[in-house]
C-alpha cells in the first residue's frame, strides 16, 4: 500500500541519516588534537596539563557566543581552507578554542608539523599567530549545543568545584568545541580555566 511504501521510505531516510551522522562523527574525531595529559580528577573536573602549541587567532567583538562563534569560524575557517597568500589549505585540528571574557577571541591550533615561519600569510589582517605556552587547566565537559546559557551554567559549576577544593584559577576561561555544525548527535563541549601554579597560590 501507499502508506507502507511511505513508512519504508521514511525509515530508510532515518537510517541513512543516523549512519551518516556516525561517519561524520568518526571523521571529525580522526584529526589532530590539542595534546594534554590528565593529572587529576576532582568531582568530575579534569585537571589537565596541556603542551605548548601555536594557534591561529582572531579577535572577536563581545556579542555573545553564537555570533562570535559564527564570525570567528568564518574567518579562521576561510584562512585554513585557502584564503591566504598561497591559496594553501591547512588541516583542521580540534578543538576550536574561544577565549571568554571582555576581549574574546577564537583560535585554531596549527598542526604540529607546520612551523610559524612556514604558514602562509592570511588575507585577513586581523588573523595573527599566537604561541600558547604549556599550561595547567581545569576542564568540565558537557554535551549538546554550546550557548551563552550552557556556557554560564558549566562555568559556574567549574568555579564552585574549584572553590570547594581550594584550587586557585587565573580567571582565564575558554570554551572548547569539538564538532562541526552538521554533527548533530555526538556533540562535545568543554569549559576550561587556566590554574595558577602552586607556587603562586
């Protein structure tokens, strides 16, 4: 019957969509990651030691997460997809890093195999290269879509856990995003804050 055929078509579309999401997720996790080791876990919060890495960086206006994410990704994505002096493509890395606060910015980690001197000049004058030093960060992970509300909620939780455990932070917060916009089912986000060295506590 026509209804049975319709159900089969709809079922096939749903199965295809789910399978496609699985392969999208698998391909997005098979890229170079910002390297770290876990030093401790405190009430579900990971204390991570991150290695020094070079980032492409672009400043953002303080317009909220959604607008900033869209504008930052458009500029930095354009650069690594070929909007540079050599029309050269650069491999995507993960996560996309957005600093939070009064002067936000977005950063893409430069693949380790590429030195600062070897990078092509950006077409956009506000894209710069920033060397992030080795640092220790406390990190909370959450799923779904990042927004101003979910960022605030998880940031507040992170602050509360650190305060309860006498762990002193620098108030330098980041939002890490791990998924492309079309990855719908397996979304992962993190709020991270740089910790003060024990000697400065």
